[in-house]
C-alpha cells in the first residue's frame, strides 16, 4: 500500500498472514512508486513498514519460487531480477529511506530495509539471513553489507543464519536507531510534518548489552578463516558449548551453499554494490537450475521433515570448480541495473 502523508511517502507491506513475504508484483510496484516519489518535490522522505504485529517482512515468497523453479516457469528468475533491481534502487535512493522494523526481518525483507539510509528497530525486531539452510545464499545485497559489518560478523551471520534481536542488530551495524514500538506512530507523524529524519528519530539506548559482544573476539578469530572446513575445525578445537552449537548449525546447512557464502563474502568485500548484485544474479541463476534449493525448501516448508538430503552431501564433495561455476558470467542474461 502506498500513501502520501504530507512530506512522507509511506509504503506498507500488506500480507500479514504471509508475514509480509514479497511477491514479484510487490517488487515491481515498489520500484515504480519509488521512482515517482523521487521526482516529487513534495515528498521529502520515504518510510516502509510491515502490516501486523509479527513481521516487517519474512523474505520472498519461497513456496512460489519453489513451484516456479520446479515447473520451469520464468516467475522465479523474473522475481530475483526485479527484487535485485529494487534493492539497488533503495541503495542509491536520493531521498532518506527509513525502514521501520517490527518483528521478523529476514531474507528479502532485509533487502528492502538494510540498504536504506535509516534502519529503525523496535524492541520486537528479529533479523536473520537463513538462506544456506535452504540451499541458497545470503542474497539481496548480502555480498555487500555482510563483509562490511564489524569484524567477521558478516561471515558468521551468512554461515549460521543466526537470529539477532534489536540490540545485536545495532551492534552489528544492521540497524541505525532504536525507537520503541509505542513511539512509532508519533515518528510517522513527525516525518509527515516535514521534520528531518535525524531530528524526528530519537535514539533510545535502553536495549541492554548485545549478546554478540560476548563472542566478538572468538567470531573475529575463527571466521577470519578462508574456508568452511577451517572454520569448522577451529570450532571443533575449542570444545566450549557455543562452538559446539555453532559447528552443528553450520554442519546442517547445504555444503554447496556454505561454500558459496564464503566465496561471495570474500568477493563482495572488493566489489561495488551494483557489481555485488550482478554477481548474486549469476549465482541465483545457477541455484535455480540446481538441486539443493528445492531440497532445502522441501525439507523446511513443503514436507517439513527438517531432513534435507543435500547433493553433494559433504563439503569434501564440493570442489572449487563446482563453486566457480556459480560465479561465471551469464552473457546476454546478465543483470542490467
């Protein structure tokens, strides 16, 4: 839903029963509206929120993408193409773009929030990039923002799909401000009245210490390694409960996806945002044509048996050449921004 409220252009993701999951039509309409508001001098700022109490946006509509890929229809790649174009439009937007994050923000929801100038979380916010658990990789610009998190948090997030609450989101640089949920309607009114975002957003620091802080030294040391295998070996060598749990979490993910994630974070640290999006589009084309995405979605969403049968089944069976193929140019099918 798109509304004009004085100086504010307000976007509301309006699929609360689906946790405001993105569809192709939503991505296309948002890009069109952002372009219109960019040219409208009466609109000084854009804000985006999710309808309902549970989620800002839980990601893309994975079931629709699964069904499209299985049927060989163009929907899946059309979705990813236009989603990535939207992500780039938000990153380069010429006016303040404020994400008002309540509840769950994952996957595609991160893509329509984290690239904005202001990412405002309330006390209910929960962030994750859980893609490696469904045979995918942390996309929607993860190649760019993850390696630019403090220390090695980005690779830790990419490999584990760790769920971060509001204090950790601020600590990791994924959020910029905290405004309590009760004050969000007043914030929207102040933006509509023409106040600048920095004046309107009151940063409240009553969230307590970020749990990530306790593990920062270990994350920085272990996740500085150049491969999943070395990271798992270091975790196994520690023997403490956090390391055991982290190793078990990574070990349950798609071996191919975790190796892709390491490569994408390494490459993304050296690339511009737009080049990261082009790289991710190359990768997702190969994922849609492969095996693990469908098996991961089957195990977590379709059959819900939580027992994916990855192919290849082990890290040792995934060669460097296998991973190279995901990053190869697409020729005429490259993403155009």
